[in-house]
């Protein structure tokens, strides 16, 4: 019978993975600085909307963002897919180094 896992098991697993990844970094101070900047930006993105007038009240900018967010996300996905297709990334059958010993014609 499988045991029930709690959210603390996931936190412990992620902590192990982060410690493992952190041990292979060449510049741990730069990684810590960028992680701090990322955390500060995330915190600012969460708290900045509270500074707008009428935060939490209906009919403000929150409703406007809520209405347009699906279209913005669809546009972002479309732009990402189109740029990946246009740049030709990941469409090669073999890397250029291996193509010399495995000739494949078009």
C-alpha cells in the first residue's frame, strides 16, 4: 500500500536537487545574486499591483488585465512558436560534427 506524501516531501526533494545543482556551479556568488534578483522581481510583481489606486475594488485595472490575459498569453505562445520555426532551431537531423561521418543527403 503506497504511503501518502505531503507537501513537505516535495520541499525536501527540491532542496536536495538545489544543493546538488549548486555544488556544480562555477560562480556560486553570481548564482546567489541572480537568484536574489529573481526573487526580488517576483516579490515586486506580486506586491506592485497593491500600490495602484482602487486595488481590490471591481472595475479597475485588475478587471482589464483579467479580460485581456488569455489573449496576451495566446499571443505569447504564438510568437514563441513562430520564432522557433523561423529561426530553424532544432530542425537538424544530425549535428554538423556528426554529419561528416554520417552523410545524409536531402
